[in-house]
């Protein structure tokens, strides 16, 4: 049985295990430190996960956010491929395209309203009359509770948990949600989500994960020259405000066709919209078992990212000039479209989903 313990906000703790690839040595697989404070004084902690191959990932309790991923290139040189900063205050100023965990409902809810079991619920409208990413006080703006899990022989994990009370931003039900980050010796960063509720409520948890496989540093090259393949023959059509119409259309013959690898920038230029991509793709075979949803590659460094998920959709977002986002999720506005996979969670049920970001180099 796996035991866990709560981490004091004021104490730096570390788990160390020994491994022997060629000779005995010690590896600190997980450690924590105080990283900053919220305006109300709440301490924010940052955790570092490490594996036996030199890869590391940093996550923090604010927004259960992924702050850094050190991944090797084809020559074994490590660089951070996730936007981040060493100054916590910059995250609060929105100075960084943050890879936060989003909830209760990621992406958009049309008119910030839905009907469930005959009851109309009016949500917090934080985007032109609609709701985006759970509203003004969504999970991506709050501090989560943390537990470091005892590391295994080949992996280390930290679990973040958040409680959302009945009526938060208009959503019904008291809901508890968690996300567990696990870094293993195969250079895979896995996210496992769970949620429970005491009233029927929509839930769509995801990480708004940004990447630049060239390395996210000053002077790094643009993601535009990086290659992307998507395991998606279809996408959800949207109106001018990016609200789904309910239509699911083929990508063939459009700039959204990444069924054969193509440069992100070249495809974006064909869109003729300033924002670039902000589109949800229907993953082939997605929604139940773990499937390969996407593969990105930086030709210069040789870094490769594979995204595997149990979710039915993947949002490609390129609104930031230096990084692209691959968000595994249910479809936007699913709660208002009966032909989309359901996002409704009911009492006695458990919401579960998993996503793996697997790094390699060629």
C-alpha cells in the first residue's frame, strides 16, 4: 500500500533513493521549497521531480502549474522546454504563458450558461459574455494542497488537490479534484486527474501546457519551425468567437490538417487569422484508453515530444509568440452539445483521465 504525507508549507523536504546503473550513487528524486507568496500571504511551494537520466520537472501549488521541464537534445544537452521563471511574482502579473491546470471546466462555455437535469445554471462570464477556463476564480488562479508520494524505484510523484464549493463561479456541487504528476526513468511526465462531486456538475480538467522544443530561453528559436503531427482527422467547428457550432468536420483540405507532419508556422500562415491556432481536434480513437494524440519535433535540436491521453480532444493554441500549447481535454462547450462526449460527473462516480508527455531525441 502506498503511503503519503502532507508537506508543511514552511519546511523543505526531500526524498532520496539509491540506484545502480553502473555504480552505486544517490539520486534525490523529489524535493520541495517555498517559492513565493500570494497577495493574502499564502505560501506557494515548488516541487522538483528528477529521474535517473538527468531529466527534471518543476511544478508548484499555485494553479498546480508545470513551471519547467529540462529535456535533452540529440547531443544530450538539457534545456527547459516549458515557459517559466524563477520569480513567482511574474506568474501573478501574467508575464509568463503559464502551463496551469484548468477547471472546473477548461476552454469555453457558450453564454456562460448550461442546463442540467432541467435546471439552468448561470456561470461567471469572463470572456465576452462567455466563460473561459472555469471563470474568474477557476482552478488556474488558486493554490492547491500538495502531497509528496514516496518515490518508487523508477519514478517520483507529487499530488495536488483542490476543493471547489457548491456555487463556485456558478457551478453546482461540492467538488474535490486532484492531479498527480509523475516523472519516470523513461523520460515520461504523466498527469493523472480525478474528481468527485456531491451534485451533478460538468467537469473538464486539463493542463494548458506550453512547449518550445528548441528550449524556452532568451534568443531561442520560434516554435514556428517545429514540426507537428496530430492523430486527428476531424475538428470541432467554431464561430467567430471560437464557440463550437456543434459541427464536427474533416481537417482534410484545411490548414488544420496535421495528419502528415508539417511545420506549425507554415500551417498557421494559411489560417489568415492573427491569433494563429486556437482549435480543438477530435483524437482518433480517443476518449477511453490511452492513445497517441500528437507528436512534435524540433529539427534543430532533435527533441521529440509525444502526447498520449485518455481524453477525446486536443486543443492546439499558438497565441503566444514563443511557445505552442497542446491541451488534452473534452471538447469546448460540451455541456451544451449532446453530440459531444459528456462532461457530466454525478455523485458516486469518479472522473478520471490521464495524459503523458514523453520526451526523446533523434
